[in-house]
C-alpha cells in the first residue's frame, strides 16, 4: 500500500510540475480558413475619400470650406484626414504619379512661414492658410487651384497599425480605388 501511495504521489507531483513553467513565445498568425455558415450580419464599416479643389483668396479669408453632402455620413467619432497634392511626378512608364502629403504642412518662404492647416467637424472641413506675414504677397502657385484629398475613417475601423501618412495605405484599408474618388471644385 505504501508503494501505491508513493507512486500516486509521484504521478500527482509530475502532473502539477508539467503544468507550470514560463510561457513560450507567441506563435505565428495563421491563415484564414474556409468561411463557415452564414451568421448575423456585423457592422458595415464604410470610409469615404473625396478630392476638392479650390483657391485661397482674401475674399474667402484664405480658407476653403467643404460641407459634407448628405450622401456622406460622418459621425462625431470618425477621424477625418486631409492630404495636400504636393507635386506630380512620372513613374518608369511615363505615367503621372501624384505625391500627397498629410496635413498640416509648413513651407519656409522668403516672406516667412506658411502653413496649410485644417479643422473639421462631422458636418464639414475647413482648410486654411496660416502665416507670420501678409498672405496677399503669396504667388498664385501657393494659393490657386490647390487640390486636397479628404479621407473619412470610421471610428469602428482599426487604425492602430495603419500608416495614415500614406494615402495609398489609407485607401487600401478602406477598399477605395482611385477611380471611385468623388471630385469637387469649390468656387
């Protein structure tokens, strides 16, 4: 009987010892499997991207105001990003490639510092110029026919690992192609 108790005690000790120890490294992410049976619909996350073009003048107080149309639903918790068309270049095939920069953007000019900036609500976006000099001295290249890309990211979407400085990354995340972007000219 004593040997049996010793044997059971040794087994119990081995069992408890084998259940403890340091946690190993995390495993690799697996591949998505085959879809299962249809269940209840989840949340439909829709992002929006639109281009606006406008001119900064004294009459509009050097700002371009864009009110979201009723076809675009923006919630107070959504994130609105604005990108400025900074330049256009060509790729190796001779195709034009837009260079976008996330705003705000600051330029150092002979007159002083010029900043393209914006603010937004769930109703509108206001893009404006700020400077430490008289804005009426700006050349037309800094004020006329400026193009901005506005991206609305739903709060439900995971933006933690999203590179928001890259418009192509944002558009891929939202599933939006260049052809589907609405273009608006502000008068």
